C-alpha cells in the first residue's frame, strides 16, 4: 500500500521534486513573530516557491505567538491536505516547537472546560467601593 | 466641568479602578461639553489609572466632548510629557515613531503606545514594545515567554474583535513593590457587542459575554483553535504567577486573583467603551512553572 506522504509527493504537480531549504529570516527580518497576518504572509511566500517539500528554518526565531503558530499550522496543514506543499519546520528553538505542538493539540475548541461565575451586583456605590478596595 | 483628579492613587488595582469608575460616572451623567482635567495638585498616579483615564479621554473626545488637560506645576508633568499623555505615543498617526521606542529602554515604563490594528506595523510595534519591556526589566526564561505570550495574544485579540481604530499598551515596572503592570486597552465595540455580532454565541448580557470570553469561547466561527488568548493569559497570570487579571467592558468588570474570580456589575452610569485589560505580574514568581501546562 502506498503511503500518504508518497501519494502526496507523487501527485504534486508542476513543482520541483527536490527539497528546498529556506530560513524564516530570509523572508522576515525579525526574530519574534506575533500576528496571524505575518503567518499568512510567510505561507504565501512559501507557496510561491517552485518546490513541493520546503524545510523552513526557524533557527533565528526566539519567539512565536500562539496566534502566529495557530495560523501557520492551519495553513501548513491546508497545503498538505490539498497536496500543494509539504512544509517542514526545522531547527526551531524548543519553545517554538512547543508552541506549534500546543496549537496542534488544541484545534478542536469544543473540548474546553467552562467555569461559571456569579455576578455580583451592589445596592450602593459605597458597597461597590468597599468591595473593590478589598481586592 | 472640572474633573476631580485625585492627588494620589494607591497601588491596589480595585481602588484605582473605582477612581476610574467615579470619573466615568461624573462625565456620563453630565451635560457639559467641556471637560477640564486638572493635574495641578496631583503628586502620583498609578499607571493603571493613567492608562484608563487616557482611554476614557479618547472616548470622550470621540463623542464630541472638548477635553482640556492642565498640568500646571504638577510634580508629574515631566513624567506625563515622557509618556505622552496628551495624545499618546501615536504610531497610527506616525509609524516612524516606532524607531524612537528604544529610547525608553533605560526607563521603568513605556509611553502610552497607540498602535495600529492592521498591517505589518502592528507586528513590528508589538515586537518593539516587548523588546523595550525586556530591556527595562531584564526578565528572562519562562517569565519572559509568559509576558511575550500574553501581550501578543491580548493585542491580537483587540485586532480580531474590537473593531476599534487603534489599541493602547502601557507598561510600568515597580521594582520596589515587585511587580509589572501592563494595560492593554481599546475603545471599540466591547465584549458583549462582539459576541452579539458574531452569531456564534448568544450571551444574554455583558456578564455572560465576559464569562464566555474568559472561558475561551471565541466569536470566530472557524474550525481552528481560537479563543485561547484571554483564557490562557488569565490562567498564567493568576495560577502560575499569582498575579491579578482585570477586564472592564461596558458596565461589567471581571477580576481574578488567587483568592477568587468575580464578575461585578458597575451601575450608576459608569461604563467603559471597548475593553480595558489590566495585568499585574509579580516579579518574584519568575520561572517556577511550565508555560505549556497553561496553554496546551
């Protein structure tokens, strides 16, 4: 039986069949990545490269936000699912890998706990003041 | 109308927020078109009060009020000039200002940074503010990661949900008292309206909307991991760092400490248009936790 990765590779059209390596800092001159927009921008640059398998070197990246990681992960998986690109993160700091791992585990938001809170209302301004002063 | 600015504000978050509630009530219950904010007799104002008042003034001005700020010979006039209280360190109006943010590296506070919510400038702005905070505080390791995580997520939240024209971030380190205070603020549509517009959830009131927000219920109808920004930041602040997380939107305040979480109704005309977030991060709890226990 053919492996999915092999199937994806064989079915990827009009791209070069060698692995291409690129550093994030070749595209973004930064060492921390914060917004979803930047994740989408980075992916769009990778999509334009004429290679199927692209190793993206995160070695100079100190920090990625959860939003960046989530957006990058989602678009990376979409590219894989559509057999467009196989994007591989390499040389990432352990914290960068951990953030990618965290978002990959939490793609289904329906499993989260829900804590109820009691709404406190105050009869007088004085009681609100006293309450807040106690915090 | 002359707004009664206190001579001093205390360090306690609750008391400081009550002072802001009072000012909001006074202005909202008044028909006066001109508001005079007189700091002449003011000795000391806590950064939470400053960031809150700064954004209240922006809202009042947006609503057509004329607000005049008088500093006189106040001892805080030099500080107010440095943090740019009058108009903010406005990167929306002048993106080149970002390049002068590192001038604050040797201080204990940032200016009142007014940042854009779209485009790459926000990315660069938030990263630069974080760099300034790192340089000011010399924080390292997990604590530094936590600060970066919270500031990036909470500023992203404003961009995603507030429909505001800008966000505001202000940070000050109180070394002797042992904490960093960070305010992240917008004067957009507020938490309740954001949920109402989303059609994903249908909270019956502000309190339920804020409960949804702090529980990580995202207004984004997307099959991805949304809604973690506030809930995980709150967990890191309170459970990992032993700090305080406060959110004020509309007439409702959520405040959580290690002792208890509470949602409070603020009546009598006081309201905050948009969302005011205040984070108190104790410095003495650095690095004793695994960040990914709280976000994964």
